[in-house]
C-alpha cells in the first residue's frame, strides 16, 4: 500500500493496535486521541463498544454495523459511533482514515 501520510504524520509514535496489517500513527492529547491509520490486509472487527469515535475515510472501504445498522463507508465519507454503542465491521485492504477517539487512553504507543 502506498503510504498516504506525509512526513510530519509518520514522525508521530506508532499506536500499539492488536490487528494484523495495520499501521497507525498516534496523536495524543489530554482528553482524546487521533489516529492516522492504514490497512494492508482485510480485518474483521468483533463487536465491541467504547467512548465516541469519529472517522474520516481517506482511501478504500469499511463496512460497519453501528447499533444494529449496517453501512458502507468509502473515500470522502465520515462516520460517527456514539459513546457506548456496540459496533463491529470489516475493514478492507487499502483502507486509510483519520479516526478521533473521545478518550485519551484508547491505545498506547509501541
């Protein structure tokens, strides 16, 4: 996959995400995290929940089931998962996004 993020993003610490084939750069704040993510492989996301999440799709496709409703998001789309709402999905190889997590400790640096 072509790395779409410029050098200032690639200089951020990488996030320790327990998914195979993902590279994620972590921008850490006191109240939230922003991740710049790229996926080299298809990934199935099991159902889970956490604080609010907002994603902006830069490349590729992601299918999400949010609160029982299945939707597909592609380049230029954005999605919102409210706090505590269960969700699952499939991320396809070639996907990239910017994701905001409304919690400061969602992921640790590698």
